[in-house]
C-alpha cells in the first residue's frame, strides 16, 4: 500500500473530525486523489479510536481543532436550518400529491406542522393558566410540642 502524502492525511483527519465514517472517507479519498485506502487504515487517523491512539501530535491537534469548529458552526449544514427543512418538505409534498399518494402527503403535512410548531426543538415551556406563571401554593402548619408528641405516639402505635 502506498504511503499517504501530507495533504491526503489532512483530508482524512478532517473528514473523520466531521464524523464521516471510515468507509465514507475511503470513498472520498478515492474520488479526490484517485487512490485506494482501506477503511481499516483510515481508522489510524481517528484519535478517538484505538487504532489512532498513536497518531502524530500535529494531526491530533488538527483533528481537535476541526472537530471543535465543526461542532460550533452548524449554520454551514443546510438541514440544520428550519427554513431548509420546511422547503424540502414542501418539495416532497408537491411530488407525492402529484403521484396521488394521499397517505404520505398527510404524513408530510403533519411533519411540517410539527417542524413549524417547534416540536423538534429542545426548548420546552411549561406555563400556568393562559400562559402565565405557574402558581405555587405553600402552606405552613405550626404544631406545639405536645401535639407533635401525640402524633409521634399515634404513628408508633400503628407500627
């Protein structure tokens, strides 16, 4: 197997840092550089895997920086945008309606309603009546020492 060049190694490390699978990376290397790389060899460039535990410090740093940037900026991924998802659902709806598939059209409409209504967010709001704050009532009972001792005797007798 041929030795990988520095640009090829960087390509592999950055793809793995963006959560591409080793199979996807091997195929991308074949398409980009015209060479065959076994997916098992790709594992050597992922420091989160056992095979990549001895990876060069320089490549590990690039992996860490790329992963950090990837996780911080989801705006570059179209499907992360609600507008993109709704537009895609609208295209699908038009297609299935043209095919007369009413059951799938109903599912797509439901999906779009959930998407527009915020059902797929982590944000959950719990409110009280008419959207106001939740009322919290607390009561305090004061008992004398004699009342407390009487209650304690009753509880002890029941046990």
